[in-house]
């Protein structure tokens, strides 16, 4: 494949400086080109940051985007850039944009695009691509691949733009598809030949579209709202489950008002933690395994009855067998009408955007909503008190070497003292223990592996969180999880981001003590180099690296990282026998080794 100019790679006629639009493009003043139209279309729609990795055929696009005033965050691997874009979309309700080269770069970005779609995050993956004529005849172009066909299977939508005059429409369609209805990942294919195409400047300007109302409100039907309220009012043991859709919706005050005015206990899914502070007296987090089977009416707000909620049935819900219905009635608030009944019967679907739905519920609630029966609230309080006491007992211990509890007790205190910090979290035990031990106090401050349980989001999410918020990020990482995106510590240092990475290092996947059963010299597939010095990776790029073997060392290092805002990596050494296989989801892995 030729680069954008269609001749020699990396330079194009459109690259030679000229007066006019930024003084860098050699084309008559009355003309514009594909590069400029892409930039103008993105800017017109408020896109101010691009996450990506340059190379043929988008090197010049990346340069020109920066020259045009957009922030271009350049990564070491496209998957991390893609994850960054997707979480920026979740945090801002604007599609996060990732820019990649063709075939391999595109495929590297695809994991993130598919993950964005699965998690309902708005994202646009823009990839340069090879010449259609050569690709379609399979004649062996540079990085040849039918990217559009590949993307279609895993994206919410996929578009290709062949003519400069269609760039405005292509970008507009991508934005609308990413944001409207259930958000998701969109692929935009921009062949190399598009960029140097020139058209009349005025025609170009007129071809651009500023998308009006890209995520239109969807007002729920009043009778659907009434049906839901009637069901809830009659409940003896009601429960609200808040999911990451509720966090995404940014209807924080109304959601809190709904929970508090109804007095119904609520359970936050992992990325909905902090929507109300985890210390809220109505939180049922610490009584999860009690409330799910005992509840009689459950209202889901932006949460799907997928594997994380045992598909709404089975033993988790009090069903008599693994697939049996537990008898609960469900209200489901979701923007996707097709979500209802996907696993169990939804008795009261409320279809609309969460902001509009919750406000409609509040509007029709009336002033004398009956609080849930005291027996229900008391029973939950009793379980919660017991579990919290049990947790505090574990947190108070100070074993040597550290275990997850003693290390995370420090993180818990640090997050409490810095409630605006964003917590990124991945791993298995490192994920599960952090979720239950570290309380969150504000909405959208916890970002994790989400619907797919995917490893590798760590540094991409951290970079985006720091870039988007301008604030402190704390990434709690399993040592295996960190390895998927670890090279991005260079990116963190390069952009001097206030990211404090804490690796809970137990020398392996789940545990570090497994041996090769044959007695051979190869290690077990689950273990890593013992005593690895991950902190030196951060030092290699000018950041701060700390080896922490005790809670006091970990605390000092985290406090200093937050005080200095310097890129910091703390290698927190954990007992290699502390974890369990698959963490809290061992039931999904029937052959998992039991904790000895
Ligand atoms: O009610 P009970 O008694 O049950 O108690 C619950 C709560 O009531 C209580 N609790 C509390 N008590 C007191 N106080 C408070 N505040 C409190 N809050 C809660 O605690 C318990 C637990 O509560 P929780 O967490 O709410 O409930 P539970 O039952 O766990 O919830 C169920 C789930 C399903 C919702 C929850 O478990 C969940 O969200 N799980 C997500 C799991 C997940 O996604 N895991 C990641 C994937 S695992 C695996 O796939 C890994 N891989 C393979 C791989 C992947 N994933 N991706 C790719 C690209 N390649 C490969 C790999 C390689 S993990 C992994 C690496 C692992 O190694 P690492 O080194 O990184 O990590 P380590 O394990 O640390 O070594
Ligand atoms: P969790 O993993 O936290 O349970 P899920 O990702 O399973 O959350 O569910 C999120 C749900 O929220 C999806 O079904 C999605 O359609 C829905 N959703 C996302 N944004 C909105 C919104 N603005 N309004 C209504 N529903 C939304
Ligand atoms: Mg580990």
C-alpha cells in the first residue's frame, strides 16, 4: 500500500507547507483535503483528544491533528490506546476516539472496540486502510485486510468513507451510532487514498455536519413507569441494583433521590460503586449473598442480568437448581428495549434513558411512599454488620509477607482520604478483594474489567482517566494483569501523568506457588519470575519506583505519589500463597484448584 499520497509513504503533496489553513498544506487556498476534513469534522463535533499509535497511513493525520490543537496521546500498543478511548467515552458521554494503522494495528485496536461494545461504552476506532482495489482482489497490498468486514462482527456499527465529500457524513454517522440508544463501539474505515483527495473548500465546509442531539432523550411511557411503581410499592423485600449504565447516565442526584425517597436497599455493580457512597446506610454490598435470593422485587437500573448476576436465576437467586427461577419479580430500566426478558421474565420493563426514567419515577412517586418493611431492612442490617465486622477483623491483621487484606487496607484508607482519585482495577484476586475492601465515595471513580472480565485495561484506562479528569489515578493491578499493558508506563512518564500503579505482586496468575507437576525445569504456566522488580520499569522512564514489603512502606509510597503527582509504580509484595484460583468466580471454572 502506498501511504496517503498514493506515492511514497509518509509524505504527501498535501504535506508541503502553504499559506492559509495552518500554513502547512500545499494546495490552492480555495481547496481543502481529506486530512483537513477529518480534522474539521472531529473538531466541529467537540472531539478534543485522540488516543492512538501512528504509522502508515495515518502518521500525517496524527501530526496534523496535533497541529490543529487536538490532544494526541500516543501509545505503545493500539489495544491500550483503544481501551483509553473507550473509557474516556464512558467518563465523558462523548465518543472516545482511537486512531490506528491498518491490518495489525487495526486488529490490535479491535479488542478494545469489541470490549467497548460489550460494555456499552461509546467509542470510535478510526483506522487507515489499504487500497480497496487491491484488497478486494486479494493482490497482496501492504497490510492488506478487509477491515470493514472484520469490524462489523464486533462493533455496534461500521462505516467506510471513500470520498472526501463524505467525510462529514461518515464522522457524523459514527458519532450518532456510538452515542445514541445503547452506546457502543463504532468502526470508521478511512482508506489511505482518502486523505490527499482535494475538493473545493466551501463545498468541504458545507459537507461537514455538527451532530445535533447525538443521544436524544428517550422518555419512558407513563404507564410503564406506573407499572413499575405499582410492583415496587407492593414489595415486601424490594432491592435496587445499580449498574454501570446508571453510572454512565450521569443522573447522579436523581438516582440518589430515588434510592433515598423509596428507602429501598441497593446493590451497586462494580463500576456503579460510589454512585452513592459505599458507606451509605442503604447499601447492601456487604449483604450481597443474602439480598439476592431473599428479595421479592428487584429493580435493575442500567444493569444487565448477565453472568455477573448469574443470569437472574439459579442458586444465587434462591432457585432450587442452577437454572431455576428464584421467584423474584423484576423491574428493568434500560435504554435497550431488547434487553428485557433476555434471561428471565421482566415484569415491568421501563424503556428510556436512565435520566428520564428516574426523573419520571420520582415524578410519579408521590409524597407518601411507604418505606420497605422493617423486618427486611433489619435483616439486611444484621448481615451487613456481621460481614463488615468480619472484614474489619481481617483488615486489622498484619501478616508477613503482606496479604491482599493488609495491602488493600492501605489503599482503602488512601481512597477514603482522596475520594476524587480514580481507581482502576484488574486482576483476579487483586480485582475481587479490591472491589469488596476499597469503598468508593463518588460516581464514576471506579473503572475495572467490566462485562468481559478482560485483563489489559489497566494502563489504558489509567492514562485516559488522568488525561480526561486531570486528577489523580490509582491503579490496583494483579501482577499478571499489569503485564498486559505494562509498557505503557513509558506513556505515563512521557505525558507526566499523576498515575500511581500498585502491583499486588504474588508472583503469578492467581497464586505464585504452583510447581511443574512433571518436576521438569519449565515453571508452571501460572507462575512468573519470583521476586520480579516491576518498580524498575517505572524508574527506567524517569518515574518513581518503590518496592513495598510492608503496609507502612506501601502507605508512605502512596501518600508520596499523591502528594507529588509523579508517575509512580509500587511493587507491593504479597504472599504468593494468598490468592485462590479464579478469585471469586471459581464456580465458573469447575476444575479450579481449591485453596489448600
Ligand atoms: O455476601 P457474601 O458473604 O458472599 O460476601 C460478599 C459481600 O457481601 C462481601 N462484601 C463486604 N463485606 C464487608 N464489607 C464490605 N464493604 C463488603 N462489600 C462486599 O464480600 C463478598 C464479595 O462481595 P462482592 O465482590 O460484591 O460479591 P461477589 O459474590 O464476588 O460478586 C459476584 C460477581 C460475579 C459480581 C463478582 O465476583 C465480580 O464482579 N467478578 C468479576 C470477576 C472478573 O471479572 N474477574 C476477572 C477475570 S478472571 C480470569 O479470567 C483471569 N485471567 C484470564 C484472562 C482474562 N481475563 N483476560 C485476558 C485478556 N486473558 C486472560 C487472567 C490471566 S484473571 C487473570 C490474571 C490473574 O492474575 P493476577 O496476577 O492479575 O491477579 P491475582 O489473582 O491477584 O494473582
Ligand atoms: P453492569 O455490568 O454494571 O451490571 P451492564 O453493562 O451489564 O452493567 O449494563 C449496562 C446497561 O445500561 C446496558 O443494558 C445498557 O443498555 C444500559 N444503558 C447504558 N446507558 C444507558 C442510558 N443512558 N440510559 C439507559 N440505559 C443505559
Ligand atoms: Mg498475581
